[in-house]
C-alpha cells in the first residue's frame, strides 16, 4: 500500500517528470515538484495536474528551485520530508552540453551531489529513497553489444561525463551511508511530450508541419545513428518500481531493439501518409516524396525533397549505436516495456499532425505566426 507517501521530483516540468507525477498521484502519493523560475510559463506538461491549494486535501505542489542552489534544495527537502526523491532534473540535451559544458556539469553532476548531501545533512538518509536518472549515454563508445549493467562506461559528451559523476556519487552514498539510492540506466525514451529539439520529436513535428505546408524541409545531422527507443510512460513505471524494493540496486531500462534515425524518419512519414525514397550519402543524403496516401499531406507532391543533411547538427563526438539488455529488470522486477517504437511513433505523429492542422487553419485565416524550427 503506497497511500500517503510523499515524493519530491526534480525536473517535474520535463517529459519524464510529468508522466511520473501522474503515476504517483494515481497511486495516492502527495507529489512535490521543483520548477525553475522562467520569464514565461514553463508548466504546460503538468498544468492538467494543478490543484488549487485552497481546496481540501491537495496532493500536488510546485516549489521554485534550481539544482545549482544548495540552500534552496536543502530547504525544500526539509519542508517536504520526502519518502522518495526522483532526480530527473538536468540539462538533458547532449548537443547543447558541448556548447554549455560547465553549466551541464554544475546541474547534472553537482546537482545530484547537492541533493544527496542535503538528504544526509538533514538526517534523512535512512528515510528518504533516492532515484537517479542515469543514462545509456554513459556507454558512449560501446564496449559490448548489447549493453547491460556490467558493461564498462566510455562517455562521449560533457553531458555523459557529468552523468557519470552522478552515477558514481549515487553508488558512493549508498556504500558510504547505507542510503537507499539507485541508478536507472535508461535508454532513449520518447512520447508526444518529448522536447522539440530531440531527434524523434523534431522528426514527427517536421513531418506533420511539412505535410500541412508549414515548413518545407527537415534538416538533420547523423541519420545513421542507431538508438534503442522506448516510450516514456513505460520507463517512469520502472523508475517507481526501482524504489519499491528491499535493497537498492541499479538497472538498465531498454527495449532490446534498435533502429536508425533514418528508419524513424521513414516510419514517421509513413504515419502521415508519405512514402519516402532516400538517396545520396553523408552530407549529400536526401529524401524525396515517392508516393502520397490518404489526405494528411495536402501541401506535398511526388518528387518534393523534404529531408536534407545539415552538418551543423553533427556532434564533436558522436554515439553511433546504443542497444540495451533489460534482462535484469525483467528477471528481478518483472518489468517489460508495453509500447513498441512503431506504436509510439504513431502516437507522436498523430499528436503533431493535429497541432499542425490547427495551425494551418489559423494561418489560412491570417491568425497564425510561423512555427518554431531548430
Ligand atoms: P527534459 O529535458 O524533458 O526535462 C528536464 C527537466 O529538468 C525539466 O523539468 C527542466 O526544467 C529541469 N531542469 C533543467 N535544468 C534545471 C536546473 N538547473 N534546476 C532544476 N531543474 C532543471 O528531460 P527528460 O524528462 O527527457 O529526462 C529526465 C531525466 O532523465 C534527465 O535527467 C535526463 O538527462 C535523463 N534521461 C533521459 C532520457 C530520455 O531519453 N528522455 C534517457 C536517459 C536519461 P525546464 O522545464 O524549466 O526546462
Ligand atoms: P540523445 O538524443 O543524444 O541520444 O540523448 P537525441 O534525440 O538528441 O539524438 C539521438 C541521435 O540522433 C542524432 N541526430 C540528431 N539529434 C538531434 N537532436 N537533432 C538532429 O537534427 C539530429 N540528427 C541526427 C544524434 O546525433 C544522436 O545520435 C537523449 C537525451 O534524452 C539524453 O538526456 C539521454 O540521456 C539519452 O537520450 C539517452
């Protein structure tokens, strides 16, 4: 029975934070989240969970805070006295971490230490369980295929190096202070709530916008990159399961299947009724419209070039292939992913097509601004 447990989620306004908050509220938790001060509203992913604190017995609370601010984290943890802390907050974009390496280290590495140290300083190390959002990016230049909990790490970006510090400080606090602290080594997971600059969402959004005449071409970097893509809903379920065990442990969370960025483009286009034909290599690779089925792509005609390469999206060091082995999670926790990459892609394209159609109607009547593109 998990009723009345108190959880604190960093990164609650992000993709995973929003799904996890939904899951914990369904389970009867009191859910607290840390949101950053922003010049614009940044809570759209959790607005549907908002509860007026003036009403009886509210269960959902947001606190202003930042992973770079120890005093703020310590105060929130002291006020909330959480049974479980889920550290999902991060500068989570690998390419951006090459542009902002110091900030990424501060948030992703030191932020994790600040939370662990706040729990210890407040004497909560025997009460508060800790989940760390570790990542398949730790494997980077892969040493073994597929990757499992024992596969050696070789991080390939400032993001991954920062997350490597976070991984080991979690293990260290578990070993040093007997804290229930664990790492979920999660492979890529997506959803209609995925940030628009990660490659899957960038693709589903662009396909929908191009089909509706709101954009003309999708520019990508390395289309040969291979990823093991799952659905965020399946993965947050596992985050919760990891904190319900008797003994803290680390787990790989993945589907065990991989496809390329190029294949994800093909899948997405097909969902919008567009058949593509790829040609060329490297920076000269393109995709043309080969056939159109259905009525989702009124703005397109056969022969249109709708995908090109822009080397701007190449990374200084790339992670070419990731494929996880989730056997331990299945054997010890009974976790298996329920949503396939095809189902997830269909959900994402349907969501983005709906948005694009609304935008196209507004534009046709002179009310819409241009769409944001990266
Ligand atoms: P998102 O980028 O969607 O969300 C990140 C969250 O962290 C947002 O709420 C963001 O706030 C918050 N955040 C960023 N900087 C700070 C800061 N300085 N202080 C406090 N909060 C901050 O990521 P996901 O939901 O996709 O991922 C969740 C976690 O899991 C991240 O740690 C990520 O690195 C990790 N991960 C993700 C995987 C994936 O495929 N999705 C795979 C493996 C690991 P704001 O909304 O204001 O920007
Ligand atoms: P990743 O996700 O780096 O794996 O990190 P992303 O979707 O950004 O990239 C996946 C692969 O696609 C290639 N790619 C492009 N990527 C982006 N963003 N934009 C492009 O135009 C583009 N073209 C090709 C990339 O080079 C890469 O190989 C995600 C994040 O959620 C991390 O926080 C998390 O830890 C890991 O997944 C697991």
